C-alpha cells in the first residue's frame, strides 16, 4: 500500500481572502507556524506506523517540506505544478489531482490527520475506503441548486436529489485498489471545474470544494451501489465521534483529524505543538528557526 499526502501551495499563499474561511490561506490555520507544526507532526506520526509515505506537491512545497524542513517522505513529486492555471479558491483540486495520479492501491491522508497506532489496517485491503460517513445534506443545500442553475455543462454525476438516505463521505483518509473508480470520479470533478472556472468568484468556495469533492463521490457511490469501507462504521450524526480526543491518546483514541473549525481551536493546536516539540525535537527546532527567519 502506498500512503500519500498532498500540498498545493497556491491557495495557501493567497492572502486576498485571508480572513475568509471559505478559502485556505495558511491551510485554514491561524498562522503558518501552526500549520507547519501540524503538517510536520502529521507526516511524522503517519510515517511511524506506515513508512511508505509520499508527498505530492509543487515547487514551493518542495522548497518547504523537502529542502527546508527535511521531512522524511519516501518520495517527493512536483506534479501539482500542473494546477498553476486553476482558480485559487478550488483548494480541494490538489487532493483530487493526487488521487488521479495514483496507479496502484493507495491511501491519501490529509495534513491534519495524526495517527497513534496502526489504526488504518482494518480498511486498507478494501477496494474503496474512507474516514467516515454522515447524512448532513444541508451543507450542500446552498451550492447544489446554484450549480445546476448557473454552471455550464454540469456532468450527470452531479444530478441527484439531496436526500438524507445518501451516506455522505468524509475524506480525511481515502483510497483503495479500485483505481478505475478514482479515475472516473476525478475526471467528473475536473470536468465541472474546467467548464466553469469563470463562475468561482461568485460562489461560496468552501461549500463548493466540499461539493465537487465529497458530494460527487457520495452520489457516485449511491448511483453505482458501491460501498466504502469506513474507519468509523457508524454515521457521524450528532457528532457521534470526537475526532480531536487528544485526552484519550493512545488507548481510546488512536486517530485524530482536525476537521473544519478545529484547526483554529487553541487547545488542540497547543497539543500538536507540544507533542511535536517533545517527540521530534530536531524537526521542531528546524521548523521554529525557519519560521523565525521568515518572521512567520
């Protein structure tokens, strides 16, 4: 199994909408130092249990993660340079393009996912797997009708009625051996973007990224009657799972994901910085010195 992370720098360094959560300035974190601490600790925590970990990024990402921070990825790719002409608001494209590049069974992990055991083992042999499911159709209720009213040439894969019978996928981790499915899925997402880049300045880009990343995926699974193996088997209705249960590490909690607003929660960010400093002091010092030099 090949384990992969991806970093597209264009949304990260765009400060036009730096106070707008819908964009991904500094990766959604309060400042670059905290983002780099989280990313570094994510890489090192994954690598501890799954050594075959690779990074797909662009030239700026290589400069930061390979040349400066010297993170121990098995390989580095600059393939996300291919996205230079895409809209900076479409921040999920870096992930989808990375899925599209895979030619063998893989597991993609977000840069705010942290592991404290070989917790992924139960799903890794599945043709398709993800982090978790929920039934939250409402996060798509604004963007879904807008896309169908104003966008051009919307692929049929997006044509579905919002329904709480659809299990919507969370892709903190995603992967499997069904490479043809990932090719089909990502091609539909890029088709929507390629036909409508001129529309992206006028929409809620945060919801739109979830739409072409997670709604599309969930709808394709429903239409094709496929099932993703899930790391968390029950739907996450009513916050059934605490994805930031640092106080239960490592016995009850072996998987942490700073979803959404959790990336701005000081108590969790303090945990990450402290753990990085304690467990991997050399990487912490290198990162601290880099951020001080750059006045980040």
